[in-house]
């Protein structure tokens, strides 16, 4: 659970950070044992930061740290000790209130991981993962989801629930959901993948394909396209209600809870925008098609030499291919026993 942002705002306000000499002013905040936590300001730019001290693990110089439009993560040495210290620091262009929300969420994720007994290496992964989710959120623009993105997220959550209902353990199912992280396909399970397309169209199923690689199955096989048809109804559920249901489903599974929170954030969904999503959706049918030699697609292997990029649209209602149920698709992927 996120900490109160006032904890960080009050700590930062107590520090001036106004010095011409490079360095840090920092004060301890409630720790997440075994980690040390401090709120700080960096001189001479007076940037707010949260400093996290890992007592016994290290990163190599080549390990890349997340960086977003409003923040950066950097290695620091505020105390001259032997700990790995990482500073989550606000950039000058970043909103102070949004950065406080981010700091509260990231530290809250560490608190939750500590509460379930995560070791130090896992805590580092939690920190990097949560900051990475904020990186995706900020890259996608800080605003509420567009109507098209809202429909896409509803569709992906519908498929995620179907995967769990079919018997895939919640942590594995949520971990496989890579669409919010801009993977080529929305779900990577077993040896293959699922690409989800969603529409409100009652006639035809227009699906945008964003690249020549999106329906390429040379790396992961088998590949399935899942078409989720939705309709707006007064008795349907809003996106926030669908999110609430998913959170209830994974409740009590700490790893699934953490991953779901990260994926939703990376997808561009935050609770503060909840009142922007008033449309109510009901399921109007799902069709799972295996991408085989008859499926209409453009890939690097079948376009004329010289074409290196393309976006195109398919009517999935007219797409040829083997149609399967979710259980059969998961078995073919190797995500469930035959």
C-alpha cells in the first residue's frame, strides 16, 4: 500500500538543499528493513529525492537504471559507506506533486515486499520494476487513457481473467501480461504468445497491426490472435470496476498483486483518473485464432525486399485460421498440461 505523500513533502520542505557544493542533505524516514530510506535534496540544483540503501548487494557498472520524463534513478554515496544507494530524483521539469505520488507508491511497494519476507535481491527487483512502471506511465503521457486505449485495456484484462479462470496461477498469468510494457505481443506464455485485439464494432472487426514483427511467429510459437468484441451497455462494468475485480481476484497473492499494480500503471491506468472512465462494457464474444500459414499478415519474411516498416489493418472476422477455446490454446502454448 502506498505511503502518504505528506511524509515526503514534509521531509523535503524541511531541507533547503541550497548549497553551491555538490552533495546531499537527507533525513531518515520510516525504514523498510533491511533497507535504509531517506528523503533528500541534492545540491546545487535542490532536486527532491528518495534515497534507498541496500546493505549487502551491488549493481555492475553496466546495469541500466530507469529514467523517465520527470525523474531519474542514479547511484549515489550520501554517507560514504559501503552500501548500494539508489536515489529516485525529480527532474526540474517534473511535477512535484506527481513525483511525491510516485515516491509514495514506490516506497509502499517496498513496504509490501518486506511484509511478505522478500530478500534483498527481490527488493531491488521490486524497486526497479515499480520505477520502470512509472517510466512507462510517464512516457505514455500522464493523461487519462484515450477511448481507444481504454477499450484495449478492458480487452486485455478480459483475457487475463480468462487465463486465470482456466487454471494458470495468478502470479504466472499476470507476469505473462507484457502488453503494458510494449512487448511485441500482449501475453507471453509457455513457448508462444497471445496478441489481443478489442473492438466495439458490431459489424466487422478492424484490428490495427503496428509493425511487421507483431504477427511474426519465428521466435515464439504458437502465436494466437484473441479478438475481444465489447459492447456498451447500461448494465456493463466500467474500467475501474473491472480493475477492482482483478485486484480482488489476486488478493492474497503478493507477487500477483505487485505485478498487477505495475502492469496497470505501465498501461497508463491510475486511480486518480477513475472518474474519467464512465463507459460501461459488456462482453459480446471472444474468438481465438491460431496464426498459421493461412492467417492474413505481413511480416519481414513475406513483404518485398526493401520494405522494412509497415502498419496495416485486418478484419479479424474474415481472417482464416484455426479457432480454439482458451483451454486448448493454453495447452498448445505449454502453459497448461495436456
